[in-house]
C-alpha cells in the first residue's frame, strides 16, 4: 500500500507543483520587472491584483468543490455525473467572472479606493483593472475545466496549458514593460496586457485539448445536463467550499486594506513578501491538492480505511513540506534584500516581514491540506467555511484594524498580529481531523434514471 500511495500521489504532485511554481514565477517576474519602473508601480499592481486574488479564491473554492466530487465519481468509474458537475460549475464561474469584468470596466477607480487613498496608485491601478477585465472572462472558463481535468487523472494536460500561459505571460511582460522589439513601454498597463493575452491563449489551448479528449470536454452542452440529486450534492459541497475560499481571500484583501493605509512603504514591502511566500508554499499547496484528489478517488471506491491511511501519510508530507517552505523563504531572503530597490523604511519592513513568513508558511500548509484538501475530499466543506469565517472575520481582521487604527501600533506589530490567524485555527482543525467525521463516500447510484 505504501508504494502504491507514493506512486499515485507523486504522479499528481509533480504537475501541480510545476504549475504552482510557474504561477509564483510569473508573479515574481511582474514584481522584478516593475521594480525597474518604480515603487508606485509595484504598489499599484499589488493592490489592484487583490481583486484577481479574490476571484482566484472564488474559482479555487468552486474548482475544489467540483473536482473533489468528480474525483469520487472518477474513482467509481462514472463519467456522466462528472460532465454534469462541470456544467454546474461553469454556469457559476461564468456569472462571477462576468460580474468582475463589468465592475473592472465601469468602476475601477472606486475599486482602487477601497485599498488606498493615494491618487497616483488609484490612477495606475484603475488602468490595470480595465485591461484585466478580459483576463477575468477567460479565467472563468479555464479554471473550472483545468480543475476537472486534474480530478480525473489528467494533471499533466492541465499543467501543460498552464505552462503555455505562464511562459507567454513572462515574455509579454518583458515586451510591454520595457518596450522590447519595437513595442511601446507601457509599465503597469503592460503587465495587464501580458496577463490578458496569455489568458486568451490559454483558453484557446483548452478548446484545442478538449477537441482531442473523449471522456471530458469543454462543452457548453454540459451546462444543460440536469440531475436534481447531483445538483443538490454539488451545492452542498461546492457552496461552502466556495464561500470558505472567498471569505479567506477577502479577509486577506482586508489585510492589504489595513497595510495599504499604513503607507506606500508598507505596501511595497508586503508586495515583495507575498511573492516570496508564494514560492515557500508551492510544495505545500501541491500536496494539499494532490492529497485531496487521491483521497477522494479512494473514498469513491468506498475504501474508508485506505482513505484514512492515505490521509495520515499526506499530513506527514505536509508538515515536511511546510518546514521546507519556511527554509525556502529564509534562503531567498538575502537575494530579495539585495535586489529590492525600496526606501530604507520599506527595506526595514521587508526584512522582518520575511522572517515572520518563514514560520507562517507552516501554519498555512497544515490548514490548507486539511481544510481545502482532505476534509473536502470526504464532503466536509462546511467545517472549513465556519472555521475560517470565525477565525479570520471575528479574530484576525478586527484585531488588525484595532491594532492599526485604534492602538496605532507600529507597522511590523500590526503585520505580526495579522500573521497569527493560521495558528489560531490549529486546535479546531486538528480536533476535526482526529474525529474522522470527514470520511464519507458522497457518490450516488442511478442518478440519471429520474429522467
């Protein structure tokens, strides 16, 4: 069993980690290149990108809710429910991406004012958001389709399309930021154009892959497949997962609101820290996603004890990768401090923030694997929604506002307090894991006989 587990999970982990690594590399490339444009450019993109982060968390929650349900039906060997689940998820994702796109086109200045009152940052960020509206629309389609592909063992195909998009994004960033090959120097707008263009190409690649795939396609007709019981199961699993990740994503954006009103030095330092932390969590998130899919497959086969054993192994891998992630943050720190072109105050913030994140990634790793991976694999997405909702909105966000604007504590103390949120969850999360209440086979028989 041990050999089988490691063979199966590494087959999933490797393409997911490569995908996450490339995503982190793209974000790093944005910051590195904008470093030569100016501190205001870095800060504006960092704040405007919070909307993409919220949308990403929406798609991540929707995608994991759908993919875990698909993973169990894939383990059971049934394809029609998987197609119906894709259709349900696609209807929701398209609605959300369209809403964000309309807002980015019509009220970008207002969107930026939620994060900062600096006129220069508002102007730069508003232009970025208008162009990003195209990326939001493409994203709503591709993220759901790629999540479904990963859940049915086609992680390499999903990774390949991400590699194409991310690689193109980096190349186009350089072209439009620096004006290479005769292109105009566009700075912040260049980052948005590069991202939007790469997402359009990724969507085109998804359509091409779909045409050559027999079992699961990018097919609008899937949105018309109806099963009342399956839709109820999807809503029961996906809505708490979606709400969980949106609550988490918006809470993290509220951290940026707090930091954004503490000055451009704090914003610039935090934007670099976010990039480094993304590299530190690459393996952690890979283990969380792969572990959730693998445990979901096993539960779909109705092998409960095997799922319990697999989960124990996944959790041990998570702790190890969390420690490695912390060491990665420490290892990258000297390089970041050497290349960063920030003010002396921002550099002081950056040094301490990176140190805090060297242990913060361990908390993120354990919670992400259990809440977003393992618990959801067994249909227990409601616990994570309640846990994150209480911890972040009743503890971390109020604490951050109180520390910053009532107590008026120094920037680094505010940041430290915000970074206690993941560890505040641990007691409840570990207790839920030990209870075993998340071990459920959530598939049904004869779903489409009702028609």
